[in-house]
C-alpha cells in the first residue's frame, strides 16, 4: 500500500533547486517546450504522458 502512494507522489509538483544546467521540459503559460534548464528554484514533477521530468519556475 505504501508503494502505490509513493508512486503517485512523483506526479505532484515539488520544490527543487537546480545547481547544474540540464536539458529538460519547461512548462510556461504558453505550454511545454524542451530546452536548457538554468540553475535556480523550480517546481518539478513527472509527466504522465511523456514520462519525463517537467520544470516550472516558482
């Protein structure tokens, strides 16, 4: 039962600090785009449809 809950939690937005630039999916008002994620504070969650991490500025 605990494993299922942990599995669902990856799809919730969580705060994260990015220290090293990386490529990923950035969510903006205009939609999602792939690109360079620069160091800073982000909200991060796993995408249900694409299966990769999605980043959003806080």
